């Protein structure tokens, strides 16, 4: 997908992560209010500090996506971050938005994986398929 659509999605996702990071910096306590009580209770630091760390993470992800560097890694970290966000915030008014952002991050990550990594994945899949075929094939001579 290294076409115009890829770059539009990448830049749009970058702006989203950057913008959310800035908004969290402005009101970390308010954003901490999205955490479920059980999740907030697990934090070893005050919620405001955790949210400031989250803002730094969001800005770093957005920056890497924007400058088109380590895109696959930024998208992977963004996807993992969003899975955590969905887990600790529960279902609320912004869940649909987070699911859409997660899907965009996964799409960008899948499309921008380095060739060496995709080659390794395909090689592993081929070996696995061959092993399954060998194990399920009736033995000859019986």
C-alpha cells in the first residue's frame, strides 16, 4: 500500500497521535478519568504522571509516523498502546474511535513491515504448512 492512500492514512494517524498527546499534556487529570478504577489502582505512580507518560508516548508515535521513520515499529507500538487503552478504559463514548485508530495502526504496520521480517514470517509459515502436511499424510507402504 505504498501509494497515496498509505501516506494519507499514515499522516492522518500521525496527526491523531500528536493531537491526543498534546491534549493529554494540557489536562492529564481529565484524561486519567477515562481509566477504570481497577486500572487506576494498579498504577504505581499518580494518574497525572501516568497520563504525562502516555502523552510522551503518543507524541513519539505520532512524530515517527509523521516523519516516515520506523513506521512499522511506531504503528506496532501504537496498536499495542490502543489495545491497552481499550482494556483499561472500558466501553464508553470514544470506544468506536479507538477501534478505528487501532485498525488504522494495524493496517499501516502490516503494510510497512521490513522485507526481511515479512520474508522470515513467510518462511516460518511455509515450514509450518509443510510439517502439517507431512504429519497428516497417510504413510506409504501400509
